[in-house]
């Protein structure tokens, strides 16, 4: 019986668990002027939902198309206009949707677009339609929980988009006595009985009065209904994937405004409720990240305007919510903001290495296919016969910045390119034309996580992560410069290693505070290398995921031995470091060759050229074989080693 089956049985659940990646997608694409199919993994044909599309560089209306009105209708959140005939879409599919040829709102040739797909699912999202009666009534929904936000649009004639949000409180009143308009910048206003009938929604219905914008006699309407902290997701069915809340801006004068929602978001819709503002949208695919100086940045689109995409300060995701650090919108001092936040995925634990890791070798101008969005990329230029440039590690959470593992320099903007993260299924590292070894990583439970945090020099400080199990390998770096600090379960919480050096494991209590990480946090001492006050850090966390990855340790036997990682088709990536004596951080991968003969390797801690002339590792279906070769000394008798392998 699998782990999932055991958990489901213990919870008394018979249905398959549901994950956020099955109900929501941000998908970026370029129009081709012809028909094209967007494959985002969301079942619209069977389940229904909403597809929301906006052109990015050009001025054009938003396009909302949903299964309740039918594919023949579209509406625009930036307009009060009635629903229009929809020539943009061809079909809803079992794994996405298809677009018609050359349509201006969704598929103009060479124009880039962002699409957001919301699948109907209990405790996440629902869409319903009705014909107005002009008097008080209820509208049934299938959300299975009390809505956190309801967006209503009249479709047969012009009318403003009316929004119910659980955090609105006009003049100190309740949410059902308040309303706000999606297609304008206006602050919240009073909701008379004509809007929500001054009655709070329930898990089965919401209430309407007779106002023309929500329930005029004979009028036709559509409502988009969003849940709030309702659980329903993950293996146990208790995880939240959507939150509708509020916060008060602090002006960003001292420290970023940290908004805790209990999960890391991938999509945010934010609006000032106490004053006028636009409805700002951010997502991690287009870019939400934190600069090394602590400023939160994102690529902004506005739900209420036709405007093109622009860069702006804040918000940026954190492990438990999001941060806004600027002095204006969306963080003006004393201003109240409402938001809708959707959890980052994937939530499902990967079952194969190809779901989360791809090694490639070749020209850095080549576009490589990954079949998943990158969360971290590693790049090492390997010119034939020459020294390497070092290995540069980049992360989606920090934008177009990278750090070199062989030294102590701060972040550089020379790589990756600005569009590196803005593809759902591919990447191209650079444009120099050099031969490179590149690795694409996806964050996923039990496999790999990335955490950005700001040091506070406090002994015993904890930092939250989303690995869901205890990290076994942690690589931590000050983003403005300094040594790389490494925790390994093989050496324990009393010691650290340096990724940019070849030295022995060092005993030092001030680094990890002599405390092993847990499934939710890792602990830091007050060492400046991991917790300098008011300094930005990044941490890369790895763990053993059955059949996918193995954080290992072993003792050398002086000849050859098999390192059993629990794989079935061998390792595609191997990292090894000696811990009891000096030894480099050696890297092998299947793209350059892990074979029965000589295997190319390079060193993360050095710019020495790639070596192709010895046989330090061999293939094994369960993992790999290490051979004692003087050039690497990865199997010296009685020596101790740690490392990471990925299937």
C-alpha cells in the first residue's frame, strides 16, 4: 500500500486527493495568428471553470470565458459592457483549452499573453449563472464552503462588476453590508439590501437583493465564487489552497510588510479597500521576487484596465505568505487592502526524477525542453580545454540574478536572461554560444525547496520552508556576498561545510544552533554567514524522495562500492563531497555521461576545467557505483562522504 493510500485510509477518505495544480494554472504563451492548443493540465471539458486571458505588452481588454455562460460568450473585467460573442476559443479540453485563429484578445501573432485557469472544485472555485427576479432571493452554489469572495457581472446589458469580499467593512459594517467594484478604482462602498440582501453567504447559497447590477428582473448574470481557507486539498484533505483576506500597509519605511496566510502564494489579486486604487495582479510565472536589498518586486497587470504589463514594487511570495516593501501601493501607510491568494504548487509528491529535474549539455543559446516550469537553474560553462566560469545558481524567487558557487561574490545580473523564468516548459540560459552544463530543477514536496529570508542575528531563529519533510541537505548563501554554508544530515547539526571550499566538515554551534531541521522549519544560530542582521539570504533545500532523489552518506572501502539510492534506472545527477578531509564538490550527470567507462566531472568549488579522463563513478540501476581513483578520491578506505543523487 502506498503512502498516499495509507494516509487516505487513515483519514477515512475514499476519493482521490486533490492538489492545487489540478485546479489552477498560470500559463504564458505567444499568439501565433492561427489555431493553437494550450495544455496546462486543467480539466475544463469534464469539470468546467473560468479562463482569464490578458495580453502582456499591448493595450487590450481582459478576456473572461467560463463554462457556465458557455464558450460562445466573453466579458472583460476592465469594462462594464455586456457579454460579447466569443470568437476567441474553439474548445474546452481535458487538459486545457484551444484558441481560434488570430483573435485580438487571445491569439494575435507574436503577442505574448498570460492566462489564468480556475477549475470548478469544492473549496476552491465555482461559477454560476441566473436570471434576475428583481427581489430578494438566494443563489445556490457548489463551493462546499462559505465563499470568501464573490464577483458578479450582469451579462445582458452594461453594469459594473460588483464584488463581495469577506474582509470589506464599509463604515465599520460587515462584509455583507459592503461592496467594491472590479472595473473601477473606487474604494469600498455601502451595500444596501439591493446587493447582498445584507445577509452573509453560506456553504450552499449566497443572497441577493434587487439592485440592477446583481438581480434586475429578466437580467442575466454570472458569478465567480472563491473559497477561503476551506481545506479540502492535499493527501489528508485539510490543506488550504486559496485565501481571501486583508492587511494594512506600513509604508515600507523600516522592514517589509509581512502578510501571513499560511502558505506560499503563486497568484495574487490585491485592491485598496479604504481608498482608490487599481486591482493589481501578480503571479510567479511572470515574476514575483525579492531583490537582494529586500525590495519586493513583481510584474504588474491591472484587472480593471487595458494597460500593458509593467514592473513595480511588491508583492513577493514568502514561505508563509507574501511581503510588500514599497512606500506606495500596494503598501501605503495606513491603507487597508483586500486580496485573493492562491497557493503555489505542486502539492503532489513527485514519483519520478523527470518530473522535477532535467540535465542538459550543449550550447547555452539552445532552448531546452523541461515539461515543467523551472524554479531553479544551474549553469556551468565548460569550454573544451579551458577553465570553467564557475557554476551559477539562479532561482525564480530572486528574479534574473545568480550566485557563483566557486567564490564569494554577490549576485550578478549577467545571467540568467530576464525571460528565463517565463516559460512553462522550457528554458534557454544565455546568448554567449558557449558549451554549458545546465540543470533545471522544480520545487516539489519531499524533493527540493527554495527559501528567501532576511537575517536577524538572533540565536535559535527558525525559518519556515515548504519541503514538507525535514531537509537533509541545505545550501545557504548571503546574497550580497560571502561563503556558502552547507548542512548535511550525514555530518549533523553541529557541523557545516563550505560549498566554495574543499575543506573538512567544521564543528560550529553558531551556524545551525546545534538543531536539526524539521518538516516545517530549519534553525539558525547567530553566525553572520547564515543570519547576518538585515541581510538577504537564500537557501536551497533537498531531501530524499523515494525513487526521485537520495541525500546519502557513506564510508569509503578503498576499491568500488554501490551506493543504493532506491532507484530503478540509475542516477542522472551525482554530487559527492568528502567530509573527514579535504575534497572537492564533484558533479557528474547523465547529459555529459555516466557510463561504464570514463565520466566527465567538474567541481562546484572551483573553476578548474572539466576532467574527462577517469572512471570515478559507474552506472548501477539502484543508484551508482563509486570507484577509488586518485584524481578524485571519492572512495578512500575509511573516509566519510556525503552527497546528493537524482534519478
